[in-house]
């Protein structure tokens, strides 16, 4: 006797059948046609047999009472028309053959509480809005054969608490907003087959407190604006399978206390703004998987007490500004992977009193807590929180980094008499022939400093946070570097000679006691923030007949007026950058 493979319209308009779980034993059936179960208005449970490989879109039309559905292993695709009216569905089980779910159970399926996938061999794509708005779902475990979770697939699943994406296939993708507004999600597990997680997949989820990204064979995972604004997340481990973390991926994790990058050889690149705003971070471990950290990614961490750099086989690239403003870090240990340090790295760490260096580091060494190059011929960084009365510069030191002694607690410098590179006078550090000031001791008590007329160069930033009241610059100096006099909050007078032609960025930033400044005719540019936050500066005389170019925020938060050559007043009032100060620009001849 021949097997029945197609039921045709056998059960059409059947108003008696309520449950049909026995249907799974109809192993000869391979096709459910367009009218097969039409209008089975009392049908609540059915198990489609594994033998069925063809399911026509309207096979279950008007099965409005269906609450329990098991889809056999032979079905490969479900769309939004297959179970369109079965909106009372509570239990859904999907077989191993499924490869494509497209808008299948979205928005109207608010009673769906249980969703079960079975691992299969076919790559599974869960297409856009497949389960969006299923507001009764509390737990979802996606199978190992998942390769794509499209945008909005599970968006607005407002009761979802547990999500495990068990993907172990290669090149898995989670697209934009796939889990948007899943506001009760607490636990997230991402399988080792996922290689790309797009923006806003897991952002702004207020209860998400546990995130596990599994390590695996894939080495090209990219995270992009993935997990921002998660106020309940306190611990995060980045596996060694990550390749790149793009801008905004982990921003505003305001309660994160522990961040660990695993050891490995994946060469993680941390791009600009990838990590930002971790005010409660206490522990940061940089594993050997990290290849590059972009500018200012890990700075201004007020609660950080543990900073660990793991050893590894390849160097790590650390750009400027990282690991700065860490007010609770006392010791920084450099692993063998740190071969280069840019300016502003490890700066403004007020209680830092010691650097230590791994013995196998090829580039750096340390002595008495001070960071040197390997052979100790160059001083790289003096720890800002290490007090010293008379710091001695060894005769072996041939070079000193520009920011080595910025803002440190030293009363006076002493130079070994045999030094061929450096000299001192009154405790101030100069090069050998005193043509350049290398460092000025922050703890020096003098109220006034007249720079010797042998000096032609001033190291950028050496007067930061100094106690000086008055500073006189000789005619031999032609320029000031970045941050040269920044945060000199006691400085009330500075005499700038006509030899000076340019200022550096933030040159007089936060010189809050300055009340008057005369900018000589020789100055042709006023760069970014050069007088920003000089909050008591009342009179700025600019003597150049041609308005100097003016940078961003050059005079931000400066209350005073400008006095310019009488014949140039209109030129200043209409010049780019100056026009915003037009009502504060006056004739120089009217200045009292």
C-alpha cells in the first residue's frame, strides 16, 4: 500500500480536533498544502512530523486557538504567513532543519512563553523582526548553528531575562538593534561563533548584570557600539577572540568595577572612544591579547586601584593620554610588551610613587621608582606622587623626556658634576649650556623667577601647577610650548617680550589669578584654549596691527575686554574668531 505524502485539505474546517500531537507519527507525510489545516478553530496542539519538508504558507490559516506547536526537523523556513492567525501560541519548538525565520512570530504573539531551538547542521538565519514584541518570552537559547540574528529580531521582548546565543559556526553576526528594548534582560551569553556584533545590539538595558563572551576558534570578532549604557553591569571579560573594538562599544558602563582582557594572540585593537565613562572601575587587567589602545581610552578613572599589564610575545601600542588621572594608583608595573610610551601617558597620577619594569622588557628599566630607558641614559617619567628634596641627575643621563618632571613633588635638582648634558642653577634644571630650561621644581618656594637671558627654549609644561607669582621672559625666547604655564593659579604677572611669536595650546590655561596680559605685536596666532579659564583676566592688550589667528576656545570663560591698536579696531571686530568678541573690543588708547 502506497504511503500518503500529501494530506491535501483533509482537515480543512475541522471543528472537532483539539490536539494532534500524534501527527508526529505520520512519517510518510512530506507536504502540508495550502488548505491542510485551514479553519481548525479548536486546534490547540500539534507536532509536525520530521518527514514534512514542504509547508505551504496558508496551511494553518485561521488556527486561532493554537497554543502548542512543534515544528519537525524537515521544515527549513517559516515566514510571517505560515501561522499568521495563531497569535495565542504559548509553546514553540523548532526542529534541527530550520535555516530561515522571517518575520514569523512577531508583535501579535504576546502569549509566547517558551521558545525551544534544536541544534542543526544548516546555518540558521533569524531574520528581521522574527520574534519582536513577544512580550511573554523570559528565556531564549539560540542553537549552535545560528549564523545571523538580524535587526529587531527580538526587539521589544519586554520580559526576556536570559539570552544564550550558542552559535559555534563561523562568521556569525548580530545586527543593529537585534535585542533593542529588552529591558528586563539580566544574563547574556554570546557563543564563540559570533564574529561581528553591530551597534545598539545590547545597549540601554537597565538590568543586564552578567555578560559572557565565549572564547573560541574565531579570531576576527568586531564589536561596534555594542554594549553602552548598562547601569547594572559590574564585571566584563573581553575574550582573546576579539579582533577590534570600535568607537562607543562599551561606553557609559557607570557601575563597572572590573574589566579584564584575556591573554592570547588575537591582537585586539581598541579604537577611539571604544571605552569611556567608567567612574567606578576598580580593576583593569590588560592581557596579552591587546595589540593597540587608542588615545585617552583609559584615563580619568577615579576609583581604579589595580592596573595590570600582562606579559606576552608581541608589543602593545599605547597612544597618548592613556592611564592618566588615576588618583588611586600608587605603583605601575610595565610588562615586557610595553616598548614605547607617548606623551601624557601615565600623567596626572597624583599618588603614583613608583614605576617597576619586568626584567624581560627590552625598552625600559626602573631605578628608585623612576622610569628610564633600558640602559638608563634617558629619564622617561618621574612618578608624580614621589616626594624628593634634592633629586640628583646621574652623569649617565644623556636625555630627559619633555614631560618627565611635569608637576612632580621635587624641591630642587642636583646634577652630577661629571654630567656632559645637564646643569643646574638655584635648583632649576637646564641643559649643559643653559640655553634650555628642562625642569622647574614645583615645590620651589620662590615667588618670582626671571629666566636667564641665555635661555632660548622652554620645555613644554614645565611650569604646570607652579606656585610662582611673577615670571619674566627674556628676549632670547621666541615661543612657548603647549601647556607651558597651564594651571599656574597663583601667577599674577607675566612679562612677555616682543621676541615671542607664538604660544602653544593651553599655554595659559587656568591661570586664574592673572588680571592683565599684554600680547606683543610679534605674536601672530593664539591657539586653542591658550587663555581658556583665566577667570579673573580683565584686560587683554593685543598689540599686533593685524588680528592674530585665533583658535578654538582661545578665550573661553575669560570675562575681560580686549584693547587693540586704534587703527585696527574694525579689523578685529570683523576678523574670523574675533567677531564673537566684537562688543568687548576697544581702542588701545582708551585703556587706563
